[in-house]
């Protein structure tokens, strides 16, 4: 797989107000509901208008879904992470946040989880789905660390 193909958007289809069907460069098709994000982020408020939301299209180079070129768009990696979370999975962003919150490098995080550095890099980059037991290990490690402090 080419690097980051899993974040490149091949196609976007508006399913309903605030819902998109996205097809990514790795062939994955995912539905994402953006209602909560639109409500939470003031810069996205214009997307509350169904007519504007219906204009969703793939941005230049497939890196975004855009509504107003250069002004109103969402990145493919964030959209995929949101879709994964909505489907009950664990997005790559959780690993990034866990590592950052705990001041961990790739090496120290891999050691803490007792997995290879390479596998952690796959999870962190979104190239491989994060198994639930790996995420639970992150949560457990962090909980134990805070108990000890």
C-alpha cells in the first residue's frame, strides 16, 4: 500500500444532511455523521445549511472533502478517524493522543505495550486497525502510571 493511501479520498457521496459516504484510496468505504462536529466547531457552522452541505466534493489531490475551495473543508485523516470511531473502532488519533499525553516516544510506547515499534507505527499511522486489547493496554498502562504517581 502506498503511504497514506488510506487517508486519500477517492469519492464522496452525501447521504443525508450531515452524513457522508467516503471511499478511500485503500478501497475502504465508510459512512461518517458530521452533525456533532458541525455543532461543536464554530468555523463549520455554515454546513448547518443543507444546501451547502449537499455540495460536498473531493478536494484537490484527494486530501480533503471540501464545500468552499480553500475556505471550508475537512481533512481525510480526520474524517477517517471519525468514521472509525463511529463504527465502534479505535482511531489512530487515540494512539497519538495517548503518547503525547504521557510524553512517550515510539520506542517507549512500544515497550510499555510490549509490542514491536513497527506495529505501533502501523497503528499510529492508521495503516492498520488498532485492536481493542491494544487500546485497553494503553488505558491500563496510563491508569497504573497515575496510581503510582
